[in-house]
C-alpha cells in the first residue's frame, strides 16, 4: 500500500473539524490528488460529505466497537489506491469511553494504532497566546500521539493570527494555516448533526467554495508533506462486521431512513447479498422478492405525517412481516411501533408491528456506546450473539408495549442498562445501532 495519511482532530467538538476536513479533501481532489477519507467513531452524516468531496466512498473507523482485524481491513480497503488518506476525528482528540486503553473510541486510539500524525484544529475566536498552552498540553499528553501541525480557525485579524502563531511557533509545531472568522463557511445543522449531504441543493457549489477557502488560507503542500506512510497489510479473510440479514435485503432509503453504515452494506454485498432499496416516503412497500427488510435510522420524526399516510408502505410491510424477517434501528424502530408523536405533540399512527410508542415532543438526548446481547434469534444474529454499537437519539418511549425484549444492554464502560427494544414474531427493533459483532 502506497497511501500516506494523517488525522484531523480538535480539542473539542464544534472547533471546525468537519469544515476543515472537507476543505482539505476538496482542495486536494481539485489538484488531482487521489485522496480518500474516513470518519472516527459512530457517525452517519460526515462520511457522505467525505464522499462528495473526494468522489469515493468513506468509512467509519471505531476502536471501541470494531475488532482490530475489522478496523484494519476497513482502513486498508478505504485507502487502497489512494495517495493521501485523511481521517476526520470525533469530539476532542482524547475523548472516548473509559476502560480498555487503545479501545476507547477516541480519535487518539487511531492515531496511535496506525501511527498517523495529527493536524489539530484550534478555534481561537476567544483566545490568543493561551492557544499555545492548549497545544503544549495536547502535544505532551500521550507520547504515542504526535501533533504534527496546527490549523487556526476563526482568527479575527492578521494581528490576532500573528499573536497566536508566534506563541505556537515557540513549541516547534508548525502552523499550517489560519481561517479568518469571516471566511469560514458554516454547514447547516439539525438535532442529530449536520443536514445530510443529499439534502443540499448546491452541494457541488459548497464543495467548490470549501476547496477555494483551503487553497487561499491553508498550506496544502505542507499538509501533504507531513502525511506518514499507512503501513497496513490488506487482510485477505476479514470477517464481515455483521452477517447479512438475508440474501435479498429490502433496504428503506430516503430522507426518513438514511442512517446505515457503509461498511455494513459493503460487507453484505461482498458476502453475496443483494440490496433492494425502496422508499417509505414515496409510499413504496418492501419489494416482494426480498427475504428480509431493514429499516435504518434517520429522521422519521420530521416526516411522521407522510409516513402515517403511506398506506401502501404500511400494509405492504405488515404482509411482508408475516413470512419474513424485519428489523428496525432507531428511527426504523420508531416506525415499527404503534405511534410516533412529533415535535408539535401530534400523534401519528405507525405500522403497529411492535407494541411500543415513541415521542419527539419532549426531547431528551440518549447518547453513548452500547453492547447488546441478543435475547432471541433475529435478523442481527442468533440468540446470545453480542453486538457492539451505540445510541444517538432525542426521542423517548412513551409506552413500552408488551413484546419480548430485543437485547440486554450495557454501556461503553460495561455498566448494565437492562433490557431494551422489542421482538414479536419475525419483527425486531431497538434504538440500538449495530456497528459490529464482538
């Protein structure tokens, strides 16, 4: 493998990692560089932006949820044929679950494991020379993690940039550029993160503006020069993250159902499974020739009225579930229930294939890694299978129903969280998003 790589990280969320990552990816691609990208941790939205900027699929790399052979296989597959491989970090560089060193889900785990240098994005909107103290602390925190350069974000003036840059220069760590406050392009957000790439009418124009911003304000030659060799052997027989739930999988795909991990779909295809996309929002039922149906997460709470009115979808899914496996993750789980209450407090009838009810009216954040032990045979595996994944949702159960539980959960530190989700006949679902089998 000839790819060289680096990681783009930050001291905290909201510092500008995604904007900087997309700007660098787009600028390198515009130069004709074969650039590929990955996202640290559990995130459905950023990889789609990476793909738009590079013209190639992106993957998630998660040191907590993925066994090492899978982690290395995904990195190798994504970087294969690339000149530059860029990993966008998650949260702060060292933020992750407590417990096993090197398996916390932190961006720093990937930097240490793959021996990749880190470009640290600093939001300096409210500080000057104090930024050097932040850099010094991050550079010294873990000897296995090398801070190779700094990108300043939201500088107020040339004088402000010089004050920060001179203080950092004394640490012998390069400042690779600075984005002025007025030049930073903000990406629109909603409650689960950025508005999805596919919903931007002017996505190509946005990518071009980001590339121009990087070319004007960042030292792209220096950024490419610091990239280190990605010394990973391409594994020949890495097991799929999850076995395919069927030979022909009906996969709900539209603005209400879009949160499916690329590595899962790619692995299912490599295992010989066929994906049969359909759109519940377009009132389409699962294709009859499918032998299982997967309802991924997404934003059903934003489309509850349309889903409630989708009679062909609802009746078709009920018929499908009489003879074939159906599984819903998070948003898909919400639609499998009796009802979904939207942000305005209006209740909408869902498919009723499971007995629970959910609400988005009183929003409460549920976030964190989860380990799930399956309590019966389902589309995700046999009884007793242990899966690793996460939860990230604002909806809550308003009625638990009387279905059998789907799984027994523990959190990222191994603390028991009790039983969760539901199973009735061939139908199963939970707020839990699966990433890989343990």
